[in-house]
C-alpha cells in the first residue's frame, strides 16, 4: 500500500462513477414521485389503527368477561394489555416489511 493517489481511470474511478450514477438515479426518481404529506399521515394512521383496534377489542372482550364471570382479577386489564402487545407486534411487523421493501427497491435501483 502506498500513499500515492491512484491514476485517473483506475479501479476507484469506476466505483465512484457507479455510486454517483446510482445517487443521481435515486434523485431523479424522487423528483418524479415526490412524497406527499398525506401519504405520511396515512402511514401514521395505518400504524396507529393497527395498534388501537386490537387494544380496544381486548378491552371490550375483558369488559364482557368481567360482567359475565366476575373473578378476583380483572379480565379487562389483562386483555387490554394483551391487545396492546398484539397491536404493537402487528405494527412492528408491518413497518419491518415496508422497510425491507424500500431497501430492496433501493438495491434494485442501484444495480
């Protein structure tokens, strides 16, 4: 290894040109399809509902069980927490899937 710079047109030049080309292609694609505020709000709403719905269903089922079968422990609290956990796992899985899709799209556009 030497401290001398590589001559123009060397191996680093082709890597640099590929990297610059990929970044330029991503910028052009972003300009053609700009992200909208509404799409971001819709995404947050979708994630929120994927947590809220199982939580409310768990609470409703717990209230029904507490009325029908009174116990020393609260079914409402237990099923509310279970619904919250299920909703959070659901949202996490959905966000991870979307992240994988974005990364795959970026990798495919880089090639």
